[in-house]
C-alpha cells in the first residue's frame, strides 16, 4: 500500500497545512470543495429518486422503496465506516505533527482493515434485507423493490468503501479537492447509467442500484490511479504492507463511538421510518423526497463540521492550542449564516422542489410538511455539528456519541410518536429540533469545559 517516505519537516505540498494562517479562510477554503462534493453526492442520491419516481413503471412505490432502504444500508455499514473516520482523524494529527512515516502506516492499516471487513458486511446486508424491511412496516407492495435495491447495493459495497477510504485519507491530509474530482466522475457516470438502465432498459429500481454500484466502482479505481500517479507522500500498492496495531487501536478508539452513534442513529431513523411508513406509500414517498431536498441545507453543515475536525486535528497534533478556539468560532459563525440562508431559500420553493420527485398532490404536501417544520431550526443543528466536529478532531469521540444517542433516543424518537398521536402525522417532524436542543445541552457544556483538548492521539507516544 503506502511505500516508504522520509520524515521531513514542512513537506506538505499535497495537502493543506492548517497550523498557520487565518482560521476562517482555511476552514472556508477546505469546506468549499467538501460542500461541492456533498452537493454532488446528494445529486447522486436525488437522481436515483427522481428517475425512479418519474420514469419507473410504479413511480410512487419505487420512490418509497429506494428511500426506505437507505437507513438499513447506513445501519449495517456504520460501524465499519466509523473506524475509517477514526483513521482519518489519526492521519490528520500525524500530518499536523509532520510525522509522515506514521501517516504511511495509518494508510496501510486502514486499507487492510476495511477491505478485510467488507466481505462479511456485504453478506450480512444481503441476508437481512427482507427481515429488516418487514420490521420497518414497509408496505407489501413496495417490499420486493426495496429488497432488490438493498441486495444489489450490498453486493457492491466494496466499491463504496473503496471510494470513501480514498477520500478520507486525502481529507486527513487537508486535501478536499481530489475527493471532489473522484465524486464528480462517479456522479456523472451514475446519472448516465440511471437514465440508460431505467428509461431505456426498464430495469426500474434494480437499474438505479446497479448504476450506483458501477459508478462507485469506477470512481474508486480512478481514485487509486490518480493517487498513485499524483500523490507526493505515498503510493497505494499491495507490496510492502505495514499493519500497525497501535494505529488501528487508536482508530477504533476514536472511530467506534462514531460508528456506534451512526448505528444507533440508523436504528432510531428506522423507528421513525416505520412510523412514517404506517401512514401509507404517499406519505412515505413525500417524506423521502423531502429528505433529499432537506439534505441540500444539511450539506454545508456537514462540510463545516468535517473541515473543523481536520483543522482541530492538525492543530492539536502540532500543539497549536492557541488556534483551536479561533477555528471553532469561525466555523460556528459561517455554518449559522449558511443554515439561515438555506432555510430562507428552500422553504418558499418547497412545492416546486417536491414536484421534481412526484406530481401527486398528496406526496407533494407530505414533503412540504417536513420542510416547513425542520428547516427553520437548522441553526441549532449547525451549532451541534461544529461542536461535535471539534471534539472529534481532538480525539474525543465519546461525548459526541453520547450527545447524538441521547438526543435521538430520549428526545426525537419519543417526541415523534407523541406528536403523531396527539397532533397528527404532519407534526411528527417537530421532533427533530426537540432532539437538537437536547444534543446542544450535552455537548456545549463539555466543549466550554475544555478538557477535550487533551485527547490527542500523539499524547500516547
């Protein structure tokens, strides 16, 4: 995998050194390619939904099937990807400290671990697809399509993991532009294949699933080629592998809480999806369409959170504690402004955006219920994401996990069922801001306490 490199000082040409310079500018410049990539990723997902919703033989059922399968896929892959996220943070801290030999070992280690683990995850996903979808109250008429979609995605899961590994490694080095290139290639190919497989070959849900797998595989392979020809610090090869148990242990320490958080988030989301599914295919399709729209407002928040994680990771690794709080404040201000602007733009145009997914009035109205009840409160989500991103960058993964789990299971899920029972289905979505308030109440005091700054990986060496 990663070939030997010399340990040199200030040899950071292939990434972005965030340990000096204006924090606002650094975070913004790093976040912009991430945002563009996230928009492409969401477009990637939206095209699947738009194509099946408008061109499949049973559009509403196909849209419902694709949407309801996502939380199950995310649930099964969450622990796996959590370790990858932990490795990204380890890489960013070593890179900030200019320890390029450790960067090399971390790259090798994460590749070895993630590829070995991909096969059992694929098998597990294929086997449990139908039982889990049944538990989620998936309407019988949509069940076969949802099962087909899930099984194809899991059959090709190694392609998704490969792309995400490449992107995570480069982001840890401060490079957010190359992952954007990989994703752009995948998105364009996915759109072309979606249209070809669904409109011309009439493969419907299976068509969009195969389009996703093929596009991700091509992007992964191109990423390997690009890194091997353009990378300055390492080359990806199956020769001279270095597996470092210590680095894997740190990746697990940081990543498993994130994986558990994602896992329990997925289970909670499935509980909410089951509640939503109980109101019928049209309500279910409206929710899934609105989720795709809502994600565009969510994407800048994710981008600022990831940029904050990398910024904090490098500065903690370089022992530049004086820059840590400056970066967090800058990220909070920028993400808050963006969340307000996105809500002001999307809410008035909710009906127009929903018609991209379906022309049925009931589906459109169901989606508008969601948008009007969630987007006005996105500034709270922006605050929570940046603070949790800062904690993770320093190596503190436990508090963000607890914050997310408690806010989801003690607030959002119970609130959704209570709101549905006493105020009707359209008010289920007020459960989202209720959960965010509790999350902030847990994360903010711990952030202000400041002890998280001592969680760096390098303290162990």
